[in-house]
């Protein structure tokens, strides 16, 4: 019985040890499973975070590519805008050069017209001197003729002033024709010079150059009318002289009366023929003036058409320029909006990048902390394993050092062997379990190391992406500077454009004023045509004065020849001009001239007042006469 008790105690101790080892093994397994579940959750969480980071990284890379493409588009658009701005500046410079050349041509034409005007003024002064001298000679001849009525016999000598008058009128006509032709030639030369530059300036200068010879011709025609009236008065005086010389009471005592009568008749016929030739020449000269006026009208029509074409061309250019200006404004606005959007996207990307960097750093710190924890746990397990191995070795040494007290009974010995064998199996199983756990921990450690290396690679990639984003940020800053310079250039060009628009408006106002001057010159030219027609009619009337009776009967006239108004009994009465004998209405006979020895006032028409009163203004100076029927 005593031998059985220690065996039972040893078996109970072994059983308790086995139970204790099993409980320890269970606890270790539970702890290991818990740690393994934690590691698995941590690993899955890290994998999800890595997938999310990879997606964020892909989205950031796509956004960076988009920003790069937008930056390239902005660069290309900036280049295009620079080229368009350069072309617009070149075009504006060309326009300024053309305007300067046009202004220079205008100044040259003005100087030429002023020179021609001075030349014409000098010639007019010379002609006025000649006319005054001829008038003084004519007055002296009239005074001499009134003092000596017997000088009717010396009629051939009176032909000298008439011949001089004819010569002077010929020279006047020749000079006037030469001046008009010279003025026409200069006008054509000016038109050829300025034709390709500015038609409006050309028309105004041409009309100004045409006005001077037309005014001179009007003055010459007035002088010729007065000279023709003087000649007619002389003819009438000579007719009366011939009649008095033909009276037999005056020539009763003379022996050569028949010879003197024939001589005066011959002189009278010569003077009439001279007057007729002069009138024919004057008629030819008026026809030449008509032809010149027709040419001038055709030139004015041609210049008007060219001016209209030029105005249309300018309007078309202005429309194109306005369209390009609007397009340029739209492009600049679009570029500014796109640059603003790009700057905003860049700021957003910078914020996102900073946020992601902060998150990645936080996650890296968390991962490093968890790795340190896992490393501590692994070291703890290794120490526990080593402790277990050390305990086993201690127990094995104790067993080896203990004395072997084998039982003497075979059954007890078999039981002891079986118990030892069972303990050995349990120890092997525990050893295998611990080895499996160690292998699992080693594999987990390797996985964590791989994860750490992968995270390090990702951090390096993120750092590289950060550097690339910083470089793109620097590029964006440089592009922003270029954009600011371009905006400053655009502002400068807009100021230049406003200046050019002001100059264009000024030129438009000048063109409008020149158009007004052209219209005024056209009306003046039409008035000149009507004036020439009325002068032609008056010249024909003066020419036909010797062939018909001047006095008109009231029954033969139904309307006023000056204002063309019908006569009636109540309102308008018929009145005779005391000089030409024609019938006019009362408003048209508003001039009075003193005549006769008693200086009686006589009502005369406008034409006769101009002929009789030399100091008066011409009748056509205030109002253009009515065109003849």
C-alpha cells in the first residue's frame, strides 16, 4: 500500500502538469488567435487604405495630366494671342504710315494750290491794272470827243483804242484760257498723285483748284460785258455822228462832203466787222468755258463715285476691324477665365496634395507604431518560447540528475513506461504546436516586412510626385508671370487701340467735313453753270440789241424774265427797265440809276444796274440768276 501511494501521487502530479500545460497551451492559442485576428484586421485595413491611396494617387496623376494639358493649351493660346497682337500692331503701324503719307500729300497739294492762288492773284492784279489803264484811256477819249464834235471826221483814228481794246480782250481771253488749262493740268496731276492714297482729299483739292479759275472767268465775263456795253454805246454815238454828218445843212459849205461821208461809212463798217469778230470770239470763248464746265462736272461725278467707293471700303475695313476686336476681346476673356480656372484647380490640387501628404504621414506613423507593437509582441513570444525551451531543458536536466527509482513490480514498471510515453507524446504535440505558431509568426513577420517595404516604396513615389508637383507649381508661377506680362501688353495695346479709334473718329469727322465741302462745291458749281447760262443769254441779248427794238410792249410779255412769275392785274404790274426797255415786275426793278442832265432817277433791272454802276457788286453775287428757258 505504501508503494502504491507515491505512484498515485506522481501520476496525479503528472496529470496536473498535463492539465496545466493544456490550459497554458489553450491560453497561448487564444492569445495567438486574438493577435492573429488583430494582425489580419490590421492587414486588411492597411490593404484597403493602400487601395484607396492608390486610387487617390491615380486620380491625382490624372488631374496632373489634365492640368498639364490645360497648361499646354494656355501656352499655345498665349502664343496665338501674341502673334495676333503682333500682327495687329504691325497693321496699326502700317495704317499710321499711310495716314502720315496722306497728310504729307495733302500738305503738298495745299501748298501747290496756295502757290497757284498767289500766281492767279498776281495775274488778276495785272489784269485789273490793264483794265484801269484802258478805262482811263477810254474816259480820256470820250472827254476829247465831247470837247471837239468836229473830230467826227477823224473817225479812223478812233479805231486805235478799239484795236487796243480788241488786243487786250484777246490777251485776256488767251490768258484766261491758258490759266484754266494750266489749272486743269495741275488738277489732273494732283489727281494722279493722290489717286491711290485718299480720294476725299483729292476731290476737295480739285474743287478748290477749280474754283479759282472759275471766279477769274466770272470776273473776266463781267469786264467783258461792261466793255461790250461800252462798245455798244460807242456804236450808238457813232451812228448819231454819222447821221449828223449826213445832214446837208452842216456840209453845205464844204466841197469834199461826199468823200468824208464815204470815209466815215467805211470806218463804221470796219468797226462793225471788228465788233462782230469780237462777238464771235467771245461766243467761242463761252463755248470753251461750257466745255470746261462739262469736263469739270464729269470729273466731279467720277470723283464722287470714287469717294463713295472709298467710303464703302473704309466702312468694310471698320466692320472687319470691329469683328476682329470683338473676337480678340472674347479670346482674352476666355483665356482669363481659363487661367483663373487653372489657378483655382492648381490651388485645389495643392490643398489635396497637402491633405493627402498629411494623411499619408499620419498613416505611416500609425503603421510604424503598429509595427513596433508587433515587433514587441514577436520579441515577447520569442522570449516566452525561449523560456519554455529553457524550462524544458531544466526539467530534462532535473530528470537526468534525479535517481532512477524504477519499481520492482513489472506492472508498475509498465505503467511508468506508459505514463512516460504519454508525456512524451504530449510534449511532442506541444512542441509541434509551438513550432507551427513560430512559423506562423515568422510568416506574419515576413508579411509585415514586405508591407513595410511596400509602404516605403509608396512613400518614395509620393515624394517623387511631390517633387514633380513642386516643379509644376514653379512652371505655373512662371506661366502666371508670363500671363501677367501678356495682360499688361494687352492693356497697352488696348490703350493704343483707343488712341487709334480716336484718330479714326477724327479722320471720320474730317471726311464728313470734306464731304460737306464737296457738296457745297457741287452746289457752287451748279450755280456757276446756271450763271454761265444766264450770262450767255445776257450776251446774246446784248448781241441782238442792234438788230431789234429794245422797247417791249406790255401785250408781248406774260411773265417776268428775271423771277419767272406770271403777271396779273391786281398783284403784279408790268414795268419797263429805263435802260434795256424790257418789262419786269416791281420787285425785280428795285434799283435806280440817276441819268440825264437833271440826274433823274430811273428804275433799271439787275443786269443794267451792274453794267451802269461800276462800283456795285454783280447781280449774281447774292443770288444765282434763274436758268434761261
